[in-house]
C-alpha cells in the first residue's frame, strides 16, 4: 500500500532549518494497522500529511497503492486522495450546521454519488459506528465521542482503502477512546489499512505495528506480540 524511500521535508523557522521528515524509508502493506508515536515536534504529523497527499515531500520517492506520487499533478493527487483515503482528525472537523447524516454524506457529494446511493452509504456507515439513533442530531447535540464516531463514519462512507487518523482519541475520555479504537480495529479486520498518530500508549498497543519517530527519523519499528493462549 505504502512504499517510501528517502522522504525529506524541511521547514525554516526562527531557530533555523527544521528537518521535519529526515530521509525516511517506510513500507506499509495493505491491511496493516500501524501506529505512529513520538513527542510533539517529532515529525509524525508532517509524515502523515505526506502519506495522505495533503503535502509534498521536498525529496524522495513515494508510491501509494501502486501510484507514483512524487511527480503527480495536483489534480491527480486530489483524485487519488478522494478515491483511496479516508481522514480522521483530532478535532472532528464536522460542519456545525449539518446533521450527522448530512456530515457523512458530504464526502460522497464531492464524489458526485447519486442522492439515493449517497444516503444509503451514509446510513450504513453511521450504523457501523453505532449512531443510527443520532442521524438527525447536530454536532452541538452530541458528545465528543459521538462526534468522533460521526467523523469516522464520514471517513468510511466512501469505502477507502486507507484510513489516516491524526490523534483520533486525543480529545476523548477513556471510554470514548476505547470505543473509537474498537471501531478502528473492526475496520482493519475487514481489510482496511490504517495508519494513526497517537500519544496514547493504550491506543498504540491496539495496532499490529508501532513506529516511533524522533526528530524526523524512524527510530523504532515494533510488531505487536499476540497473546499466548492455552
């Protein structure tokens, strides 16, 4: 799914040059659930933005699901992002004046899905995250955990091959974080590739693989050890 070699992204700050992503090599197979952990400023969000085609690396080679990204046009990147990737953000990014159902349908509107098919896909996604009873509620009428589940429904309604989640449990209480993590694990079990950024060790443990980033470099790559059964 993801094949990257020598990715580099540099910013200029008041303190000088910052190598946010520093010659990163990375392979993530289709169907993997990978957590990326690291302190603030370690480069993990910059890396996620590059993987999600929201930003370009200054140098290096990146192939996503067989598509060479490095020299692709902005139009091509928009099409790939729309067709392949679902995004989940820490702050939900829901439209306040839209109901849960309307928010989930929004991504399908951008893909020109017919109204009946759009409605059916949005209802199915909301049912999957356990919010069939809240489809006509507005974000202000829902808890943080419910809003994040709406955001997940919006991300999966388009049937993406890859989900990128940037601190999806960062604003949630422990119970809501557990619910969100459980939903992500169930999605991964259906074959969806998931890459998430988290500061929460418990959330990271739910992934099959954990990458640790420090000063723009991957310094750790750990596979989860399955529990021993007797």
